[in-house]
C-alpha cells in the first residue's frame, strides 16, 4: 500500500473532482479513525521502541490511522452516495484502548490492536448498513480493527502487550489513498444522541 502525507480537503473539492477531468478515474477510499495530533504523538512515542526492534518499513507517524470500512476503488460518481451514507450514521463518542501488537505474515504488516469495543463495532456496523444503499461490494471478512505501524516485514517480530493507549474517538473520516499518500476528504463528528454531523462545509 502506498504511503504519503495525510492532508485535509473539503467535500466541495471531492464533488468538483467528480465532474472534472478525473471523473472517470477510480479512487481508492476508506473510512477511518484519524488520530489527533496529541494521540499521534503518543502513538509515535509508544511505537518507537518496537520500530527499532521489528525491522521492516515503519509507517510515518503522520500516516497512522485505523480503518473502519474499506471501500476499495470507487468511481467518482459513487462518492456522493458514500458522503450521504456517512452523514446518516448516528453514533456517540467513545473510548478505544489500543493495548496489543500483532503480525500478519501474508500482508507483511505489524499492527497495534484495539481491545474489544462495542462502540467501535457499532460504528463499523452502522457505516456498513448505511452503505448498502450505495451498492458497493464490501468485504465479508470479520472486522479486525488495527493500526498498521510496520510494513514489508517478512520475519515474525516479537509480539506482546503495550502500555494501553486511550483514544477518545470523536469523529470519523473518509480517506483517499492517492498513490503517493493519504488525504482526508471529509469528517463527521460523533455526537451523543444526534446524527453524525458534517464538520466541513460541503460548499
Ligand atoms: P492496512 O493498513 O493494514 O494495510 C488503506 O489501504 C487502508 O485500508 C489501510 O488501513 C489498509 O489496512 C486498509 N485496507 C487495505 N486493503 C484492505 C482490504 N482489502 N480490506 C480491508 N482493509 C484494507
């Protein structure tokens, strides 16, 4: 998977790109949790000792994220439906605890895993349910929430518990993997008892 910078961008830009030159070019999209700067710094600090031991290719701190729902390659015409689906999700803020590491040999990645979290599963399920109306083929594999922090690692690392990191989840984002990196296309706040509300002005 390509690495690169995560940058923000308003929904209007997304809509504009859906009618311009790039209207036919498919885009690799996914919903994710995007750590704020303070959590990103804590993650980087906690991961640093493991990075030096593990080998492989460390994921730069600014690219760390947790995928909620992977959408795959989508035609730009499908994006408005995806944005609308995300806006219909109703979920409250919650706390996620990252407390263990894992390794997937075939993918060659080492990751930080989340303690079982009903609120995270509910957010994942709610997004998938709303996306049904967009007729996007989603994977049926069980959801394994994780933050990949090493890639191209083909020798099993030593795994174990890490000092638990608490993530106060207050929003989710739609991200694009651009080939040279990631960028945030839009964000939705989690608000107790209210619909997920758009943070960026759709223009
Ligand atoms: P990874 O970090 O473990 O590779 C962008 O590619 C994001 O979507 C990454 O977080 C990646 O997980 C995840 N991803 C990539 N391909 C996927 C797939 N087929 N199913 C689920 N998640 C995927």
